[in-house]
C-alpha cells in the first residue's frame, strides 16, 4: 500500500501487512531519514493495532500531525481496506 502523507516533511509511506495485520515492511519517502528508518525498524514485525495505539496523535512541533501519526493513519486505512 502507498499512503500519501499530509502535513509532514515526508511525502508518502509504503507499507506491507500480513493478513493478520503484522507489519512486514514500512518505508517513508522524505522526512528525517535516520528517525524514520528507526521507526520502520521498531514497528516491523509488530501488529498494526499495537503500533496505531502507540503512535496515533503524535505531533511534530506546532503541527497537528507527524510522520508517526501519519503512519498510524496509514495503518488504520490498510486494516479497513483489507
């Protein structure tokens, strides 16, 4: 799945989930390279629902969203669309 981010320095998130919602892979385009690589490593192998609970609502500076929050939104969409 490719998710176009909104309100962040990253422009998109590519993610792949198992049928049981385990995250197989995540990759961000743009944004803070090292931080986002770290996030990708931390969430790979975890259940999407767990990651959503951890990251949803995270803000960046004065923005109402962040790259982690956008990942949570992408995961919600992926789960909903099966």
